[in-house]
C-alpha cells in the first residue's frame, strides 16, 4: 500500500496536498534511517528490539520509550567523550607544566595517579559491543585506573623529547595506542577474547612485552596455584559471552593456558617485611581465595615523605579513586585477600631486564 501511494504522488506533482504528503514521507524516511544508523552504532541488540517494536502496530508507547532511551544513551556517551577529552587535556597540561614527564616512569605514574584522586568509581566501562579500545576518564574502576595511569606515563616517556618543545606532541590517539598494546594479548585487538581479562594473564603478557617487570618472586614470593574458571562457568555475568555463546569455549582455552603457567604471590604475612622495597608506581595485584578467580583488586604504590607504602586505588567501597592506608594494613582488613604480586613499570625507551624463564609453562 505504501509503495502504491508513493507512486501516485510522484505521478501527480502539481497537487499541493500531495507534495506536502511526499515531503512528510521523505522526512519520516530520513528520520528512520538516521535512528537506525544510530542504533547500529550503539548496540546491535537495540537495533533488533527497535525492529520488533516497529513491526507491532500496538507498540507505539514502547517505541517512544525506546527512542527516548536510545537518545539518552547516545547523549551520555557523547558527554563522556567530551568530558574525557577535557580531563585528558588537563592531565597532559599539568604533567608538562610540572615536568612530571621527565621523572622516572614510576614517579611519573605516581604524579599522574595522584591527579586522578577523587574521580568517581564506575565499573564495567569497557563492556561495549562490539569490542573496541576506549579510554574513559570520567569514571574508573581498579583496572582502568592503573591502566590509564600506566599508559599516559608510557606515552609521556616515549614522547619525552617532543613534550619539552610542545604539549601538542602527545595526543589522545597516542595514549589509546599504548592502552591497546597493554590491554590485549600480544598487543593485538582481535575481538572480546583477545582482551586480557584475567590479571594473571595481563601480568604474563605484559612481562613478555617488556611493559612491566614481575618482582614478586625475587621479593620472596611463593608459587601461586592459579585455577581460573569464573568467566567460562558464569557467562551470564558477561553480556558478550551471553550474546555470543561460541566465545565461552575460547575463554575456556584461555583459562587452561593461564592455569598451566607459573605464577607468584607474596602472602599477606610477608608483605609488611617487603614494604620498604616497594617504589612509587609499583602496580599491586591482590590475590584472592575466591573460587575461579586469581586476583580480586589492583592499584599502585605511593611512597609518602615518611617512606610508607600507601595504596592508591579506585575503591568500590569509597566510590572514588582514593589514597588508602599502608598496603600491609589494607590487606589485613580483607577476608578474601591472600597476598599480592608486585609489578614494576619499565621505561619503554629501555630494554626490560626481566628473566623470561620465570613465567615458563609448567
């Protein structure tokens, strides 16, 4: 019926009423296409829901509600990107103004991380479909906090000479490239399962890439019997695994590889003894006794004027990035924490001295 009506209108261009109707139809068609494109970019599942609702003549109110939700979601995402840009520019400007980029990479991380204190805690900011590499500075969880701090510092060291001449020599894209390099296996983004979801694999992969040095064993660490399985056994908590069940077997293979590799941790009872050997910028991964998991939390060390190793992290309890108590004290107050792994960031301009055989398969 719609096509027949459209044909009649085209054949009778002299009718004012018909021309108005044609104009209205074109506006509706263009509007529908625009909404469909926005839905496709935002979430494939929303697109399919939109199709179902518009196919049902009795679902007008549902369509209006969904349109409103989509518009709000698009607006929020745009606001996040704009605000992240402002925050990024401020961090870089302050870093250069105060010459933080000239400090050793750990000290540089400490300064950058301290500038993020007070940023609200927000979980799940990376769970987008399809998988893509993002940096969201408007809200941080424990992983994105140390990850963003590390990679801004890495980029600053790489661009060090240029930064002394121009602040514009470090861009958002530069940092995002470093995030992709550290966030994904072998530095290659190849879908959801290429992301280093388990901290134990993140450690192994980034030691291999020379991003960090695992100091855990040489600080007196003990073998850590990692047996991860949480993701493959609980896909309902991961939208990507729910949407693509075929990825569950891929995650199971990843878990198998992790479980058959050496790992190290320093038990809670020994952490106080090694605190003096920790440095500002050391990344701390907190090992857990929770079934199917390896580490439950991450953060970094800030050495204060008295030489105390304070724990800087994005705290779900405090709902913000927070400079906490000494790491040994923090651990003593957690019933699920069994110890830590200590990871020292490496200057990307220098070769890592890490002994590769320490992470060989069993």
